[in-house]
C-alpha cells in the first residue's frame, strides 16, 4: 500500500512538471533550465512525501488538515 502512495505522489509531481515542459515547446515566455525542474521536483515531491508521512501518523482528520495547511504554507513561503 505504501509503495503505491509514494509512486502516486512521484508520478503526480512528474505529470505536474510536464506542464512547463510542454509550455516551453510552444512559448518563449516559459524558460526553465534543467536545474529548475530538479528543484521544483524536490520541493513538490518532498512536500508530498512529508505530508504522507505525517498524515499516516495521525488518525484525526482535523490534524491531517492542519498538517496539510502547514506544509502548503511552508511550500509557498519557499
């Protein structure tokens, strides 16, 4: 079960990063270097995996929502 969740997170982040990759092919306004993709992948995947780890430790839905909000806020601050 856990492998499927981790794989889903990593696959979701990869699909999300396909948006700027495709946009680079059609527009000159989106210019990402390979390092930008790596940093974005690490930030998004790290946040998703950290949420999964923290949410699996807590059974209360309110605490899970609080963890999600805190991690989303931290990601946005970065």
